[in-house]
């Protein structure tokens, strides 16, 4: 089973509530095996936000809006990130991937032999 359905999503808005940020930054969201990475599109600052998957306490997905989907990442160090994704399909894929990546022990076990998967 592939853990990461969509490794890169562009035109994502990130709002970091823990830093008191009031305006969302626009950029690209990357999913790796160990981190969720947000890279800002602004060529002057090009800031990056890295979140280690083992530091994520929970991933919430509020109902979709006409402007797309939203994810809320609650971290164990009390950081709170709101991620706005323009396409609902991408939002669902990122949500499913983050749930599996942040809780690897809850994934169903992989079959030991290929014939068992049929």
C-alpha cells in the first residue's frame, strides 16, 4: 500500500496559528516519508515550514467549502497549522496520507506474499 497518494500540491495556503499569523501564506505543500513541508511562493523570502510527522498529534478535516478543502494539523508541541487546499480531491488525498504517516502503527498489515493480496 502506498502511504503517500499525492506528494506535491501547489497553490496551497498555510496559516500558522501558533505564531499569531493573521494572513495565510501561499506556496507548495510536499509530503515525504518523515515530514510535511510547506515552501512559500514569495521569491524574496522563500520561507519553509517543516513538520515532523511524529510530532503531529492529530489531523482534522472540516467540511469542504466552495473554495476547496481545509486540514488542521495539531502538533504535540502545541503548534497549530491550517492548510487550505484548492481542490477537494487533493485535500482528501493529503488527509488520508497524513493520517497514515502520522500513525504508522494503525495501518493494516501488508500481506507477506503477493498471492495473499488477491
